[in-house]
């Protein structure tokens, strides 16, 4: 929205919830200022509210840090065709959640705006191109699907997701491949159009621990942690520093709730290590984070006596999640 409003004329102010006022947007604002946009951060530590005094978006070349979020890059590229002059977006530093930028580019192309690039760091959306309307099929949400694939891994059984492609640009579509490393059988692309992800685990087969870099798919960290609680050894996840600026500090929240569930946890600046022990009864705090509620509910499937506090926070992305969870059959 901050990038979009730069295309307009006049003054705009963007604000949000208390948590939104803790989520940094300074990397994007710095880039917009470099382009000549009058934009100011009114909050603390580079966080909203943000004020935009817009007079159209100038073109040029802008360097944006990719170390906190890929959303800044996606936002700039989506509005680039409507700038007054051609706009090049260069990503500098670390590049987290990179598959989401590829998802943005594919969708832009589907709607009539192509992009040239030099490697995976410099992007040039076609200046002057215009998005076209029409009917557009949106692929299923790979992050939401991860909970049901994880349920099959935890309980032993079979889960099939039919509306996510095997070659999906969504980074979280690779979650099933991690489950394969943990001892599950996985099939992908077996339905028409290369759709379909299937996960099967024989209940007699143990879940193996996993050590994985989640830089491209940080949103499944909580789901994977729930599965790792039932593995037969310690697991670790690295390159997940950006979890600290999500709906809550997810690294801190995971460490607290996994400990509450009986695991031994080491929380680092950008990693999490957990030794599962034996999961125990607990009341789980969700921190008003939809993904904490959905992921930790999976623990309750494998260990009765787990209670989710404030389950209604799932309404942000999946209001019927618990209804669908009840439909699972052993």
C-alpha cells in the first residue's frame, strides 16, 4: 500500500494494529526516498504510521535491502509500470523469502506486465505496460496446506492437497520435501496440470529429526516445529531471523511454547534448535498470531490435552481452520 499510494496525488497516512506499529518498513521507505518520494515514518524504530505526500512515482534505479522481507521488493515491482519513467529494482544484502518475489513476477506476467532481470537481484518491470482484467485462477495456499500434510506426518496416515502445483513458485510448496527427509513418502504432480501433493507416513515408521535452512519458507517454521516434536531426536532450523518481525516474534514465541510442551529449546538470533522429549499437556499461548494457533493445534492431534488459547486469531487467513481439522479421519 505504501508503494501504491506513491502513484497518487495528495497526502496519505497508513497505520495499523499495535503489532503493525512494531513491524519495520524503513527499508522500503529508504528506497522510496531515494527515488524522490516524500515519505515519512511517524512511528518508532522504523515502524508505522507512515505518511506519504504523493505526486506520482518517479522512475530510476532503487536499491532495497532484502534482509527483512521480500514484500518491499514485490510492492515496488507491482507499481513500477505506472511510474513516470522506467524503474529498476535492485535487491542488496541478504534476500529472504525469495520465492515470493518469483510468485509476484509470475502473477504480473499473467496479468500483462513482463519483467526482465539480471540474475535474481536486478528487476526491470516493463514501463508503461498496463495490467489487464479478466478471470484469474488463484492457486491454493501452500502455507495453509502444510498443516494437513503435517497432520499426516504426526499421526501416521495420508493427506492429499489437490490445488497446489508440484512446480509452484510458492516457497512453502517445498514443505512436503522436508517431510520426505523425515521419513514420509511424498508424491507431487500426479494430477492434471501438474497439481497434487501427497504425504503418507506408516504409523510404524519413526519420524526422523531434520536440520533445515528455512530462508525460502519461513512461514512453515512453526508447522515444522510441531512435527519435529514427534521426531526421534533433535532438530534445528536456521536462517529464520525474519520470524521476529511477523505477527509476533515467532522465534521467541516458538521457544516459549515448545518449552511449555516439554521440549528443550535453544533460541538463537536466527535459528532454533529443539530436543523434543515427550510432548505433554499444556495451554498454548498464540500471541494473536494465526500461524501459532494453527501449527500448535497439530501438537494436540498427537498429544491429547493440548489447549489453544484464543483460537479465533486464525480468522486472519483461515477462519474455518478448526472446522476443517475436525474433518480429518484417522
